[in-house]
C-alpha cells in the first residue's frame, strides 16, 4: 500500500529511481514520473490503464526551463505564461527531441505547465528532470482532489503519495494550442475563457469529444462515476425517487432525500463549486442510490468547464 506523507525528499527518491508518485497540484492530484525516462512514463500509462494514444502533460517549475523542452514559444503563449504561471494553464508547444515520443503519443507538440502548489514546486525545483503527470485516477474515472482519493484507487500501485491537502482549484488545467498562429482552447479548465481573452483577445474553442487518437483533446467518456449520471436541463427538477441522488449548485431539490444530495456552493460561488465538484461526485458515487442527477452550473467563469465535465460524465 502507498505511504501518504508530506516528505518531499521521499517523493524525490522514488522519482529518481524511476518510480511513479502521487503529487498534489492546485487543479487535481497527478500521477508523476520522470518525463525524460521512457520506462517511468510507460509505468504511468500502465498504472492508469491509459491508452498509449492519450498524451501526457509535463510539469516544471520555471519559465527559463521551458526552452530545454520546446523549440519555440509563440508570442501569445508567452503572454499567457507570464500572466497565469504558475497556475492551471497548459500550453501545447513544439517539442524538442529530449522529450520522449511516448510522452506526446508521437505528436510534435508537448503539453506543458507550471503548477501552482508550493510542495510540488519545491519538489520540481529539487529534481533535474520535469515530471510527466496525468490526473491520478484510473482511466475514465473522476479525477482525485485529495491524497486519499489517490490512495483509494491507485494505492496498491504507487509507493508514495505526497499529501498537499485538498486541491484549491478542483478542475484540471485549461489547455491551449497555437497551430497556424490561432490560439485554440482544447480543454476548458481552471483558467476561465474570459480571463484568457482579456490577455490575448478572442480564442477558438475546440473541445469536441473525440476518440480519434491523432486529435488533441479529451475523450468523451472522461470523468464518469460508476453510477449513471444524468445532467438536467437548466431549471429542470428530477422526479421524486427514493434511490436517486443529486449534485446541486446552491440548494437541494425538494423531491429527493437531503442525505442523497451534495451542494457545491451554498453561496453560489463558482470557484467554491469547482473545488468541491469531483469530491462531491465521488461521495455520491458511494451512496446506496441508483442514479445521480446533476444540476447544470451557470454559464459563466468556471461554470463552462464544470458543465463540460458533467456532460462528459453523463450518460447520453
Ligand atoms: O490540471 C491538469 O492538467 C492535471 C494536473 C495533474 O496537472 N493533469 C491532467 O492530465 O489533467 P490528464 O492526462 O488527465 O489530461 C491531459 C490532457 C489529455 O486530455 C490529453 O489528451 C491532453 O491533455 N494532451 C496532452 N498532451 C497533448 C498534446 N501533445 N497535444 C494535445 N493534447 C494533449
Ligand atoms: Mg485526466
């Protein structure tokens, strides 16, 4: 069973030996390994049961280091990096040969970010390689936002989980690429669209579900709990039912048992809602219910990214 602790040096030792380790970030917990070591990267794919065509994000601690990994940083990418790093933003940039092909699934771009978590930044500073890290969940399941979530699902396959407390943002990073000089958002995430557009102007959003291995972005089956999740229409209430639960924004539905419902933010704060989203979804998944209803979030700020996750988690 994995040891959970706050010992950065223990994490460093395991990583230097080619092992994978759970690490905290401000978005979700990552399953980290030496990004420059193909065997360590292979272990990440194996532990997560992740298909090899779904590339990984690499994490580093300083902008100066990025040039070791990429051949070029477009002007818009630089503006976004200056504004949002460290933070929940991932940039797709043309990779250098030092990044093994297995990291990018053979694609010419590498996904890269500087996460905003003090413990992980310290860890990255102490290493002489970047960390490849997908979210530390089995492929297709809800992303972990605490060390315990990681232990619950991958604990028998990782030697160490670095505990940095509950993730402060709670949803994954926003992913942006710049092919043909057009800034394109491939995944909505912890930096909202309006924040991005304030820095570089209008962007293209291209987050359609795909199972096309060569296309960047996400698979449609992501983020799903084990129980069927039904995303309600705005204003719609679920029919009263004994064995139904609900994920709601501000207040529980009248027709369902209060114990079967989880409120994301009683004050209607979308950042608080994002922070609670995955933990509440996990909690609902453990209840003796047959279906989870989810209320859509307002389409503003992080609400877009949360609705995107709920749509992907829901049964069609
Ligand atoms: O917030 C986050 O980004 C978290 C934390 C741990 O940093 N990581 C994360 O990783 O969400 P993961 O592997 O669960 O999701 C990464 C997404 C995948 O959908 C993948 O397809 C996309 O990034 N991606 C990675 N490299 C890419 C590339 N070279 N081109 C296009 N998409 C890429
Ligand atoms: Mg993931």
